């Protein structure tokens, strides 16, 4: 599995992580519930992020744009 | 009933007067077992002097990050190593943000920019953005753009902005610990310009930045002196990369004491629960706040962080039988 980066702090996530984590530790895991991603999980670059009342949009110059998943 | 709360009952509930500073200090220091009594009194004050309506607002940032100021709580300062990158909202996305806000049931939409004060380009973008919102969305529009000139106050009125937010953030005696690139007095000057206009004044701050209980009371009194239409109460959400990143969040009990105290300092104002409430108060705290003096909330996401879904707050208001303040009541 390729190397990944924590979406909150931009630090590398342990290699061979196969559980789909997008955070590096429990502090970042807990914080992610109330924060949009700030770093691209695939390259660790800081993203441009727009937060709207109902959603967020993030853009990585290398890996393109993402939007939040609508809440049920 | 405690002596402190009984005195507050006579002063504020019966006569509608602001609680004096020494009494606010006492209220901010009451033991936990007296907190329900203080919140009940603050709720009675709010119901008597403001009524049952709750003003619901959504916010969006038109200019995020890269700010030249050094507000120590803010992840949007360009002077700190924050993960927040500079980005601007285009007009269609700004209209979408207003539409999302209106769809939640909110009647107030505040457009915010992280900057010292708006330049001509920002004012031009704002004019176009507000015109686009007014053409497509029925909602009251407020703005928060930093320090203003008299001409800019007139321009905002001409655009249809009905309320202007400019937070004093904290007590005058503590401000220098939090901001060094401008002064508390500069903020007061902008507020005075807005106060002298037909726009409504929205001014609050952030609690839990290291201020003492006495400074928290000082801040409440300074806000009462300004007599704003609205006071947003934020609780510090320590942001990575900022000088306050390691400041421990306020406890829920201290936050609720502050809500009650600020209501008793300003019996007639719109007291809004704003950023940091999810971290400091949690779900139950929002209910306690609404039953403890709060009569306005920001719903949905904040400028750079996420809130709980707007529908959760709207359902809570229904459960508490608190009607959302109607659009027509503020136009």
C-alpha cells in the first residue's frame, strides 16, 4: 500500500496501514469530527479548503477536488 | 436562594437593569450547585425582556486565511504556521452558502472576511455578491470585514447590509495579550461608526483565552456599555499552529456561568451561542444554554471548522417550543 498522510496535521501515517485511516493518532482522529481535511491524504500537500454552512470543498493541486459527503 | 442570585433577580429581572461588574464577578464564581439557579434566572430574564424567539444564523467566509493581523486565537492569520490556506469564495458559491443557510430555516446570513479592513476590490466583490444573494435568496444579510472607514459604512448600508459584526474579542485590559497588530480602541472606533449609522451593531468575543474571571466580567460590562443589538459568545477552540493552540478549552460549567452572567449584564440583547460550543458544551450544553439566557445560535458549520448539523439545532428549538425569529421581524 502506498504511503499516506494525515488529513488533519499532514504527518505521514504508518506505512502498510490497511484500515483506511486518514489520521495519524487519536488526537487527530477525535478532532476530525469537527474539522474539514487540511492536507491531501495522497501527497501531504496543504489543500485549499472552503467551508460552507452545510458542507466543505477541498482542492489539492496534484490530486484534484473533493467535497464532504452529505449528512443523512 | 443565594444572595448573589437574589440580588441579580431584583436588579435585572424586575427592573431590567444591567448587573454591575462586582456582581458579575460573583456570578462567574458561584459554585456548581448554584449554577442551575443562575441559568434559570437568566432564562427568565431573557423571556421577560426579549421574548421566546430565537434568531438563527448561518455564516460563511468570503476571504479565508492570509490575514495580516495576529489575533492569537485565529487560524486564518498569515503570521502563524496554520494549516489553513488562503482561499476566496466566488459569487456562485457565496450564493450557495446563503441558500444552504436559508434552507435550514435561518433568517440571518453573515458574510465574513479575514482581513484588517476591506479594500476597494473586496468592497466591489461584496457588492456583487450581496446583489446576487438578494436576487435569489430571501434572507437578512450581515457582514464582518474588520476595520471600516465612514465611507465604507455608507457603502455597506447602500448594499443592504443590515447588521455589522466587529468583535471586541476580550476585555480591554487583556486585549494586548491576544492581539498586537491593532488596538482595542481601533475596534471601538469602527463600532462607534456603525453605532452612529442605521446598521445594527453585532459585537462579542471569545471566552477562555486565558483571561481572569475579573477580566471576563470587565468584558461583559464593556459590551453592556456599547449596548450592541447582538452579542455572539464564542468559546476558544484551540487551533493548531496558533499561539493559543495549547490553551485548555473552557469547562462546560464555566461556559454556562458566562452565558448566565452575560445575559444578566445585557438583559435586552440578542445573545448568540457561536463558535466552540460543540467542543466546550457538547450537545446537552446547547440545550442548557438555550434554557439559560441564550436567544440566538449559529447553525451549521463555522468559518474554518465544522458545527453539528443545522437540523439538530432546529429540532432542539422545536422540542423547547422556541420559535425561530421570523424574517419579517428583522427587515
